[in-house]
C-alpha cells in the first residue's frame, strides 16, 4: 500500500523535464521497476503510470529504462496482454512513451504487433475512463510516423475510431452510455465530449501523411462528425475538429469532392471569428488547404471574408496565428488569376508585405517570399504590379539580403537552416501544396 501511494506521488511530481531528471537521478527508476514484479495489481499499475510519466518526451530517461532494464520491457509487454482493461491501457501508455523517446534501437515489431492492436481493442472498452484515454495514446503512438500510420490503417484503427464517434452521436443519454467515464467524476456530457475530442485527435494523426488512410476515413463516413464537431459548444472539440479537417484536406480528390459535399468550408470560416486565438489559428491552418487553385471552396472562402481574415492574422502578435495567416495568403495566391492577386494586395498592401519579408521569424520570411513568388508567377502585368508595388531597388535588396544570409550562416542550427530555405524561395518555381 505504501509503495503504491509513493509511486502515485512520483507520477504527479514529474511534469517538467527538470523534475523528471531530478527523480531519475535520485534513483527512483529501480524501485519502480521492482514494483512491476510485485504481486499487487494496484502497485503495478501505479509503477507503470509513474514510469510512463517519467519517460514522457524525455529521451535520456527512456534510454535509461530500455538500455539498463531491458528485461522490464518484456514484462510491460505482458501487461499489455492482461485481461484488465486499465492495466492494458497503462502498460500501452508506458510503452508508447518509451517508443516516442526513440529509445528502442531494435525492431519495433512488438509495438506494431502488440501495443497498437491492444489500443485499437481498447476503443471498444467502456470500462472506467479507458475509452477516453485510449484514442489519445493511439494518437501519440502513430503521429510523425508514416510507418505507424500505415500499421494503424492495417489494424483498422480508423474505422474503430469513427464507430466510437458514431456511438457518441447516437446513444440515448439515459441508456448504455452511462457506462462512459468514471462514475461520479464530472458530467456525462463532458465525458462524452472528451472522448469525441480525443477520437478526432487520433483520426487527425492517423490521416496526416498517407492518402490511403484519408480514403479509409472518408469511406467510413467521418466527415459529418467532423462538421458537427466544428460547431460544438466545447472549445477543445472544435480545436480537435480543425486538426482533423486539416489532415483530411491534404488530398486533391477530397478537396474536389467529399469535403465540398460535406460543407466543411462554412463552419471553418465561422471559426475564424472564434473567441479563442488557438482555434482561429487551427481553423486558418485547415483553410490553407481549402484555398488552393484546384479547390472548389476557394471562392467560398474569399466570399466569406477570407482575405480580410488572413491579412488581419498576418499582423497578429501571436506567432502561430500570424504564420497561418501568411501561409493562407500564400496558398490563396498560388496559381491565382490577376483579379485575386489585386484583391489580396489591396487589403494586405505592399508595405505590409515588405514588413513580413523582414520579420525576425524565419518561417514568416519564408512564407512572405513565397507570396512574392506567387504574385510574380503569371503574365507580365502581374510582374509589373509587384515591381511597382515593392519598388525595383527594394525588391532586389530583399533578394540580395536573403542570398547573403545563406552564405554567412552556419546551417547546422535549426533556425539557420530555416533561413537558408528562405533564400531558396527566391528561385523556386514550385511549392509544396498542402499545409
């Protein structure tokens, strides 16, 4: 009992990397691992939870666990196969956090063959708060990895997530869904919305990189639930829906068909006026893909005041909102006709564009240079407008200064590498389409 409570305290005392390292340096790892071999299920769960929290996004501690205590990995894998849903979830969370640190030097077959299927099965488990947490752990496991997203596709994770969304939308609040969540903790409605939020986050992660995953999600009729979530009264659900819409819109075919039919543009445009800056930025990020030259929704966004919103965001003091605003302007101008270019520059102005070109943030400079490039790609009149608007000498000074930055920098640093990409924008003739 004392060991269980102590492990639970450890799990609550390592929110920052500094706290994690202090506890690891104090020698907490070994006794926690020893608890895994105790005969007390509650102590084992507490130890797994503490280990999961200690190694979350901490590569150094992840290596300590994997390199020095290799045998415990096999033990945790066995916990993933346990009958108790809570134990399976905590063990899967621990292994996911270890995997995310990059500490596994050998094959990740055990993650793909054991942990991923276990998380997919837990999506159908209404016990306790398992259904609430499992989608978020799944999202952590597969994000940033095309291989893991392919594995999730093959494990039918996306259909299970969509089924869970459908269940949340259709259940009678007085019937079986009373099993959702922890009894007596928070309202049932909030529990359901948290599950919905986490499912959308997981679908966003699963469909970010691979077209076959996006197709699977569309075929499973996910879009009505995304559109519904964009209009939710819960801010976190709206935010998750924006992330999901952004991932699903990274497809030419979806932009031309399914997303148009679902009517996703209207609620996204409305969210540009959301009370939350974070949601405004997320909605703008999704709309970046809706305004590309082949999207039928481009005109709807323009007619809905998109240009004015993007320009307003480009002047924001919030870094993410500003970047997404400038990115949206870049996407809108890509292969646009002269009237669209004139309409954008009438609101943005060339003076403001020059300011963006000299912003301290390399990412803003990069997108501003792409705006210049997209403005001049076209007929002679478009080129003359830019030269007249910026000024021939000023335009040459900008290009020269960016090229000089390339030769003067040490590109080993991440920020320097970003600036190096800026100068290359001066001579690029194509761009990555999707955000």
